[in-house]
C-alpha cells in the first residue's frame, strides 16, 4: 500500500513513469515468469523425471539472452506504453482491437493457472480446502494491484525474490542432509533421473519449448511492459540479460528439493506429485523458517497474478475504453483502471477454481502454452521487425494457427482414437505460425509487395516526432524529474526495509532453530547486508553553473542536480 499514491496518471500507474531501474524491472520479469509454475508445475516434473525439469527451464535462459540482445531494445525504442499501442500504430486499430479481446480472454486462463498453485501450496500446508484458499488469495492479490499499479507490482516482486532465494538456499543443504548427501542421491535415484530429456519431454519438445519461451517472453503483453518501462534501450537489454543469467543458475537450485524428495518418499502418484516441493520443505525446515518459506512461495507465485492483472487492466483501459471514450478525463480513466483490475481478478478466481477438474496444473500450463504461445504472440512480434506484414496477414496467421491447434487438441483424438504426444503438440503449436509467416514473407518478397500498414506506421512516427511538444518549462521539467526520483527512492527504500526486516526475522528464527541454527542465522546475516546495500543514500547537492552570454549582460543561473 506504500504506492497507493504513485498511480496518479496512466503512465505512472501502468509504466512506473517510464523510469523503473533496469535491475528492478529485470528481477520483476524473472519473478513474474519464474513463479507461475516453479513450485507446482516444474516441481512436479522434477519429482517424476529429475533433471528434465532443469533442462526445460534452461530454454528460458536461452530466450532471455536472445531477448536482451535483439528484442528488448527494439520494444523500448518504439516509445509505446503497451504492446497493444504498438499494434494500433503498426497494423491499425481493428487489428489491435481483435488482439486485445484475444489477449484478455487468454489472460483469464493464464492468470487462473498462476493463481491455482498458490492455493494448492496453502491447501497442502494448512488443510484448508483449495477453493477457499483460492478465493481469499485472489482477493488479497487484486487489492494491492488495484491500489498501487506497476510500482506496487515490481517492488513486491523484488522482495519476493530475496525472501524466496534465501529460503531455498536453506532448504537445499538441509534436504541433502536428510538423505546423506549428494552421493546417496545419485546412488538411490531412479534410472535416467539425470537425463536431459525423455520420451515425454524429448529433444524436439525442448527445441519447440525454447521457441515458445522466446515468443512468449518477447511478445506477451505482460512482459513487454518490463522492456518499455525502463529509460533507455541499453537498460532494456540489461533486463533481458539479467533474466537469462538468473535462469542459467536458478533452475539447478530450485529443482533440487523436489528431486531429493523423490529419494525420501518415492510413492507420490498422479496429481499428488504437485505437492512434492512443499512436502520436502515440511520435512526438513524448522517451523518458523517453514512459515517464511511458505510466505515466499505464496507471494512469489502471486507475482505472476498481479503482473498480469496490471497489464490486462492497462490494455482494457488504455487501448479499448479510451478508444471508445477518447475524451475521458485522467481521473475517469484511473477509476476504470482500478475497477477493471477488480473485475478481471474476480474472473481469474473463477478460472482457478476449475483447474483441478480439467487435468491439473501441468496439463493446463503446457497445453495452454502449445495452443496459444506461437499463434497469439509471434505474429505481432514478427511485425516489430518486418516491413511486409499487414494487419490482415498477422490476423490470418493467428486464426489459422489457432484452428490447427484446435483440431489437433480436440478433434484429432476423437477421429483417430489417439492424441498428439507432448512433444508433437508443442512442435505443431510453435511450428505452424513460423511456417505461415515465412511463407508470407517469401511471397511478399518475390511479388514486390509493399505494406501500406508499414508505410503508415513510418509516417505516423514521423508525425509524432514533428508534433512532439516542446520541452517542458524548467519548473515543470524539474517537478517531473523530482517525482521520478522520488518514486525510485521510495521503491528502493521499501525494498531495503522489507529486506532488512526479513533478515532480522530469519536471524531470530535461526537462534531458535534446533539443529539448523548456523544455516538459518547466516542467511539472515546475508539478507541484512543486502538490505543495507540497497537502501538509498542521500547524495550531496552539487551546483552547476550555466552561463549564457550576450552583448549587454552575463547571466548565471544555478540549479541543483
């Protein structure tokens, strides 16, 4: 709630004023993407198949580095507030409107899939029915998202990253101690437990899933927001690079606990394997630290929900409502933004409640990825780089790809009595839009086709540059810079104080943790040091003298930097 006053206008509510530090945006991107399924989805796969879960997540590392080098700076240079705004400029309002409706529909399912693991974690630990934990957590998440906007989201993400990383680093050595060390794990592990792929998650699946992650991270409107809300293209690159670096290391650390639990208890079957991560934590952690770990799991997974709610509300308010009511005041738009956040939050809760009845979270997440990832996000992303694509071409590619996926997911099993394997489902889902877009590019190149949509886009950008307002008056510019700096300071201050409090709590818990004192207390000390390092210091005021000369006078004006 510290940021309830930061969303004064559309730009500050949805884009953090366009001045979110790159490391905060990068950590927020990591937490928003990572938290959606790590504990339940990938934890379940790690328990069943071992190192395959690590290999799956390394595809995200590859996507992050490619995005850092190529995609993120391209998005930042567009100067748009949302991906939907780019689609409007590049391919027209009708195209944007259709994609906005598709995005809002798909977001209900993706956000529901993010919310369900949180409720599942609490249900396993407390015994409270999953429907009740889903409703309570959903209402809590949408409350602070609707209040503080993007800054509330990204600061919460960073705090969750610190808490959760510390908790997992405690779990790993304690879990190894439970089974007698790494050598015992290697000796007692099932056959092929350390293979990078298997029959269900084959090399073909990994290649297709790498493409999915590239398309999803590059084109999903939720994650595009992380590239457009930093100041420069160089900062946008750093966001992608930080994401890739974190996903190079973190999968090994995150996946060890459920893999170790396979040695402790090999009897989990079916959907019960979704509980493996929390069960190993309950087995090895002291009660106080277990509570901290539980809180980290809950709020980390929740970050995916609040991130998507924020951008979904932004798309509805900025790209649909504002287009229908162009003369709406800023105050009216902010009311619509907050109200739409609440409405989408309630719908998300409803979707999360039905997940156990449609195959469980692993089936929902991977099927949704294959069904919508390439079809929905690749065509507009392709237009970010292509001069040939039009609004019609990208819509046709999306429509045909969705129909192909629909056929193989639902009709093909009925007609043949067998469905596609997990690998083939992902390959078809990613391959169809790629082949269609390539075919169109080849046709356009050979026929000499010139996209009028692209010409209009270039002309519109030129008009915007020409019609850009003059530099604001000195007092106004100074006020904007001061507000921007204040938001940055407030964000860093909240992160630092939250980190310090977490470190102190962990240190105190370490003093009372029987048998694990040194591990918990040492981690508490490390967190305290991190909080102290993050806390913003007051900088000295430096005076710069600007001297202007003319024939009659010398004028000097001082200003504070």
